């Protein structure tokens, strides 16, 4: 992918892109999640060249491919940013294979229309739910969905951020308490990997992955998880309602977005990077 100066960015997706699981998200959705963190990196890159940067996050929890690549897509085309990211499929994994043809057609149409408008597209595939045994039933379907997404993206030579193959998501520390959304470690890692895929020079500091401690997870934690997260999920399924019902995107239109105060250039001395990592470790 050729290096490009992005002055505007729109994120499309579900709860993973909305930012659920990130530190402090339940109190304030703004500046939370991997897409918002990526926007902070992009803003730092733009500032380096004296350019302002604008950002919108249209992601809504619970939405499927059919919703993301219709209503969200139309809003992105109306806005016409320099860059769009598409992370979808988590809410389609357990759907029948009969829906794959329509999903493939939706994704093809979305990338084609965005490219026709001169918009760069970064596609993110689905996660591999290998971090907790109860999710093993989803593994094969998740692989099939990721293959579908990658196959369509490659038809258009659109870059793909391969989160499915990340071994880190086999660790509980990269997941939030509900076990279906990324922790702050997961969101930061994906933002940095997206920045690498886009050939940006800035990154966010991360704790060394080998030094991140694993959360305690025993009988009490499992029972708590079941009561707080599993029961409400199945309650919504039985009532045929979505967690995203009556929830609006957190940033519906382009707004000026400030560079992340933590973003650092990869073209700095190793000592500067070490200081950034120590600052994170002290938090």
C-alpha cells in the first residue's frame, strides 16, 4: 500500500469499532477504542505536515454486515473522507452459510463504491475466539468469515488487517470482562497495527506484551461473567432486540480531531520510545 497523507477518516463497524471494552468507555464513548486511537495517530501524522485532521465514527454496537454496509456506508459516501475502515462480521459469524453470498456482494459493492469516490479503504477481518473454551464452537465459522472478507478485499487490492491470526487474542488480558470486546491492550495493539498497515510513521506506546499480567479467572469470575454478560445477551436474543437499538453513532459527522498526546514518531531514537513505554507502565 502506498504511503498517503490522510486528512479525514471515517470508521464503519459494530461494537468493536465503537470502542466497547476500552478503559472508561462506559462513562464516555469519545476517544475510546482502536478506531479513535488510530484517528489520534492519523491526526499526529497530519499535524507533522501542518494539516488539520477530521474524523467520524459511525460504528454502532450489534450491527451486522447488512446494516453497516448500507446505512453506515451511505453516510460515509456522503462525507467523502480520505480513508474508511471497515470492521464487520462479528455479529454475522453464527449466521447460515446461505448468507455468505449476500455478505460477499455487500462488501464488494461497498469497496467498489468507496474506491470510485477516491476513498482509501482498510478492511479488518474477524477475530479468532480462542481465548475461552466456550467459544470453540465459533472457531470454524469465524475462519470462514475471515476468509470471505480477505478474499473480497484482495479482489480490489484493498489492504487487510488480519486480526484473526493474532496470537495475542488467545490471551485473556487482551479482552474486556465480557470476553467479547477488546481490552485497552487489545484496542491499542490494533490501532498500532492499523497504523503500520497504512504505513504511518506514528504509533501509540504499548506495554511490552510479555509483561502484561493475565487476569484472575476462576469459578467466581465465570459466574460473574455469566450473570452480567451472558444472561443479558440471551435476554436480548429472546426479545429479538439489539444492543444497538436506540443508540446513535458517537461521531456522526466529520469533526476536527486532536492528535493523541501519547503518539510518538517511529523515526525517533530508541531512548525516546523507551521513555514512552515507561510512562505507560506507571499509569
